[in-house]
């Protein structure tokens, strides 16, 4: 048998060359895949690190914000306690108790003697209705030191009614205009026939309503009533 010399056989040379090209091409493809995989891994790692950093920052900000809120809350509590202490000391130092209406009803304040007991009258459509009397409010009686009513109708309307009544009274029995908390108000001393007592009342404008403050007995409570009217704030 004759041996084939690869160095003298052109077919073998071609096949060897083709095999080398395939190997080189395969190596190139593998190298590209490795580079792509490495790049993808690097990108994934970077994104993962960024996500971890973002989560860390969000968690830290959350705790820092909660800390700030808690400190502000604690500071607010301390400040409110200080305010309450001052208010309590002032309350002890004054001979009056202060009623303040809700803001929706004008937030007006009325100071009355501490020895007055109060009852909120629910048998009326008026949004504020209070009866006050020294020591105890006895609802079985009909004469009280102080009545507070917030009437739904405007002051101009209530004053017009009062002036119309004045036109039918003698001059000595008519009401007159005064100033309460820097506002015009209407005052009248009147004999209340239903309770057979000489009392007085004041009409004061409060937003679109009218504040009525009344005493059923000037004989017993005139000085206190006048002081209450002087201390009204609106």
C-alpha cells in the first residue's frame, strides 16, 4: 500500500486549513459570548448595587423622617403641656370661668363667675343655649342669673325687632345701643312678665347670627351681669 504524504496532498492541506478557520471562528464566537455574558453580569451587578443603595437610602430617609416627626410630636406635646400649665395657673388666679364657643359659631368667649353652675339647654333649635346660676342650676325654677343663646337670625334682624318694640314703649323703658368687644350691640332692661322679674338682655352680632346674653334678675345679679358683658370677646 502506498502512503499518502500530507505535505504533497493538496486536499489534505485544504481540509486542515478549513478546520483551522472553523476553530478560529468558534473561538471568536465563544469570546464574544463570554464578553457579552461578562458585560451582562457587570450590568446586573451594577443594577443590583444601585437597587441596594436605593433601598438603603429609602429606609434611612424613612427612619430619619420618622425621627423628625417624633421629635416634632414630642416637642409639640411639651409645648402644649407648658401652654396648659400656664392656662391652668391663669384659671386659678382669675375668679371667672371662660366659655368659648366652637369656631364654627364664631369662637366668642364669655367669662362668668366660678361659682356659677351651667346646664346646656337641648330643648331649643339654637346652636348654643346655656343656663348658668350660682351653685346649682335648678330647672324647676324659672329665674336664672345668666342665659346665653346664639340665635340663628342676623343681628340686624334681631335689632330691628327690638327697635320695633321700643317704638311701642315709653322712653324710660326703651333699649339703647352700646359697645361690646368693639362692636355695636343693643341693650335693654325689661320686665319679663312670664317670670314676673325685672331683668336685662344684650344682643351682639356674631357672624351671621346674634348672641343674646340675659339675666332674669337685675336686683340680684346686675353687677355680675354688667361685668360679664364687659368681658365678652368676639
